[in-house]
C-alpha cells in the first residue's frame, strides 16, 4: 500500500480557501518555512487512504479479541462522546478549582464509586496507568512504614505467577523483591509464604484471581500471615473484571489496591494509552496518598494536601478523559450490571475452556475470567509452537491470545474472552483452534509460515523490540 506522500500529486488540494475579508499581512520570510513537505491530495483521496489503512489492522471492534490479562472488551461509544463534551474536553489542567467544579465533582463521584466497589475508604486518581498505580501504592507502603519508625521493612513478597510489572514497581520503589513459589494448582504456596514473611516484610503483592485465571481460595489465610508479620496486603487489580460486584478486595483482607480504568471500566487502551491506574486504600493509609487530593469544602470542591503524603505522582491530575468514561460506564451499568459483567466474563471463559478442554489446559476444575493452555505437548509432538498457534488464529479472523505468559507455564497461551463475546463467537474460536491443532499434525509447515493473510507476515520480533522503526 502506498503512503500518502507516494500518492501526492503536485497542485492537487483537498479544500479551497475563501477570499480574504481583511487586509493581507506578509510575515517576514525567515519566520516561515518556505517548503513544507506535505502531501497534496483531494479530500476523497485522503478519506479513501485512511479508510483502507484502517482495514489492514485488527481492533477490538473487528472481531473476537481474547487477549489474556488485558480485558480488551468492547467499549461503548457513548462514553467516548460524553468524555468529549466541551465542559470536559476543554478544561485546562491549570484552571483554578472554582472554575472546574464539574470536573472535580466527576473526580469525587468516581472516587466514591471505586471505594465502594473495592471495599476501601480513600482513593487517588492521579496514576496514569496500572504500573504507575502499583508504583504509587508501593510509595505509600514505604511512607506508611517509615511514619511508624519501621525502616527495616525492605522486602516485598510477590508470587512467581505475578504480572511482570509487580517486581519492576517494587524495585523502582526501592524494595527488595522476594519471589513466592506456587503450588501445583497455581495458587500461592502457603508454606513458602510462612517461611518468607517476617519482620522485614513491607507488603505482599497479589493478583486475585491470579494470572492463571485461578481464584486464591486461601486469600484470608494469606492476609492473616502477612498481617501477623506486620506487612501490608496489596491487590493488583488487573483482574478485577472477574470479581467486580461479586467480592471486594477490602473484604478479602487487602489494605490497598490499584485498578485499571482503561481495562475494567470502559476506556480503551490500545496503542499504549491513555490509561488510568487509581489507588484505593483503607483509612489508615489515606494520609499517605499522593497530593493533591480533591476534597469537599463549604466553598465547593478544592485540592487539599496531607502532611504525610508520599508525594505527587502526576504533573497534573492524571488522564481526566478516562475518568469520565469510567464514571459513565459505572453509572450506565449500576451495581447489578457490574456484577453481571463479571459473572458473564467468568461464564464465557469456562464455556470456551470446556469446549477446548482436550487442548492441554493448565489446572483442573473451573477457571475465573481467563484460562491458560500449555502448547508444550503440541510442540514436542509436531514442532508447532504457541506462537505458531497464535499466528494461525490471525488467518482465521481472531486476535491472538497472550503468548508465553505466565512464565511458570511452558509454551503458554492465555485466553480471556471477556463478557462481550457471545456464544457464536466462542464456538467459532473453539472451531478455529481445533482446525489449527489438527493442521499441526497434518501440515505443520502451514502454521510455521502463518499468518498468510496479513500485510505484515512474521517480523523479526527480537530485532523490532531492540531497534524499532517508528517512522517511514
């Protein structure tokens, strides 16, 4: 496909400028670039080019998108329109508080809803992504312990099944990472936890359900062990989609939690953003939230500060447009709707898992909102890898699942159907997977060379990661 520059024809334009109605003013020539390298095309040509370009990629609106652990579900377009209302869209981040009372009311209302959903008491919306929320929470953990004169708590316990951002965030916050082993069923090994929790434990970071799509059924006992050691319980909310409206992290024994508004609460996060990773906490941790905090006063909403704050974590107050979308989503669904979304996500995952249960699923029994397959047996018997299976799905109109994660599973493929997939989509996905597995045994080379229907076939992923070409 040619670029717009290659399609450019000198003298062709997409619009006509009306005649001047004021006196012409000529700027000094050295103030302007004489030669702007812009393509010259008509308006229909531009529209056709970008429409054709959009058809050469795959998005959440194009078909089944079972990317595990990311909850890339359909996001109502109405919420995009609400976030684009002039009063929200045009608010300046440096405006005085008394000039943006509506925006501050959105922040206050959304914070109250998120506190209720998570079973927490206080909230900051400042963090701009999930990992940013993790980092903020760990800064709060550090500030909390130091305020008590407890400087010896230098270690953060993290299961070996955790998201990779967990140890990275802990290390960035200055903690030493201690890895916890998983049992054969994928849950935290309680004996290993008892052995490693102690006077130097600052916190345990836990995702529940975990990255295998398994609920940590011993979470209350885990919380007791950590709390008895003097540590805090941190909840990685990346998988809240499975339990929102059903069970609250605060009731499981967690002290603070980050959420992904750009995953769980409507705002799309494709292409790297924008995101939002609010942190919710129990009352005893509220003084350590980052400044400033939106507070209610007799004169309306104002920004307040805390003596014990862990500091500011965003230049302004995060990505406000994402807040509007999240609030609209919560208000649209209501409590019953949020619960139904979680229950449907779990139902869909279990249905698809059962449909393909002969494909080497990890673990036994029911999963939560996602599940993991191991392609090790397939690789050993046919030479077809997890990546080959994922590439084969692309040729069948399905976005690949997450590959090679979690790291504790060999040749892993993680599927998350989300609550927005219907039975027909799940059946089609199961049929496509069966077709690929059968093909692996009859013609493995066909999968080694997949995908065959896309503009870009198989780039050198290692080279692309190390030396990305970001412009033509």
